[in-house]
């Protein structure tokens, strides 16, 4: 019965990440092309593993990416030193959240808990 604790920890981490992102000096526009491909990946994983959350999130991300397809073609520019540091921090946080998500999924599969 440890999954509620894991869910609360993940929720707290997501809230902290959202607060940090909102306080950021520079507002960044989402990369809609990446959201589209992330949606495809999650959609496939949701179908293959019969996990409805991934299936639904995959559909949402694909819809967001397709709705903003006109913004896909923007060319990238060289990042400043500060932007590279922010990118490293963001990648580290997202990697940690991804690791927690995978561990939570494995835990629920091993323990036989289904939603």
C-alpha cells in the first residue's frame, strides 16, 4: 500500500517543477513537434501495456502537437551559457521525474495493483 505515498511524492515534485518554471525569467514556448512525437510514443505504450493513462495522455499530446503544426518549422538558434545551464537543470529534473514514473509503474505491475 505504498503507492499513495509514491503518488503524493510525484505530485509534490510536479508542483515544485511547475512553480520553478513559472518563476523563470524567460518564458519559453513549448516545442509542439516534440509534444506530437511524445504523444505518439505514449499512445503506443498505453496500447501495448494496457495503461489507459498513457493512452489518454498520448492522445492529448498528439492533439496539442497537431493543433500547433504551423509552429513546427521554427529554426533553432545557438543557446547562451545561461540557457544551456537552465537546459541542463531542466533535463535533470525531467530525468528524475521520468525515473520516478518508471519506478512507480514497475512497482504497480510487480505488486499487481491495477487502476
